[in-house]
């Protein structure tokens, strides 16, 4: 197998940057970070963490049931 050659280069952006969307027309997270207070951001973070934990527990429960069914 021939050695892999690593090339490093610099690329420059020639197109102008997009205009900031202060009205959040594109539905980005920009509005969440700029218009909401700290309490709202913390609540959103906690909700997302709870959803991820719930999904993890569900997948874990499926794995446990799969192990139990394989034993019988």
C-alpha cells in the first residue's frame, strides 16, 4: 500500500458573507442566543438534556429486553 500524502492549504472566501438575519426568518438558533434571557436558555438546555437522557434510557431498556429474550 503506497504512503498517503497529506497536503495542507489555505483557502480564502471570495463571496461576501450573508447578511445577519435579525428576524430569524431562516429558523436558525441565532434567535435563541440573542433574544432569550438566561433563564429561558437554561430551561431549553435542561429540556434537551432530559430528552436525550430519556432516549438513552429507552434504548438501554430495549437492549436489556433483547438480552433477556435471547436467554429463553
